[in-house]
C-alpha cells in the first residue's frame, strides 16, 4: 500500500519536473568549445553569451511548448554536449516545421 502512495505522489509531481528547463552546465560546455578552438577567452566568452541568450529566450517560451518538442530537443541538445543554444535551435526548427507542412507535387 505504501508503494502505491509513493507512486501516486511521484506521478503528481512529475508534470512539474517536465515543465522545467533542463539544467545544463554552460561553463563546462563553453570550456570544451574554447579548448577545441585553442583555448581562447574570446571563444569562451562568446559561447557563454550565446548560452545565456538562448537560456533567457527559452525561459520565456518553455511552458508553452509541446512536451514532445521539449523531450525531443532536450535529447538532441544532450547529444550535442548539453547546450542551450542547440536546444533553442532545435526548438526553433521544430516550431517552424510544425507550422508549415509542405505538400508533395507530381
């Protein structure tokens, strides 16, 4: 019986977790990008700025996004070493694709 209550409690809070923007580590990600490019401060600082802008933009739209898009794009961003810029790019492309379905012509 206790297990049933525990599962019910977990299910009750699961939607709250799903609505949160994923937590990535931009300093670690940007250090890896910078190191790949020779370790320059300019690359690191530019990366941090891009990550911040992407995160800030996502904060404004995240709750209005379909769960399927959030999950898919989070998987894409995690494959891309957990980047908010990649997450935002994926969401932008998915949103654009969903709003314009091309037709096939012979």
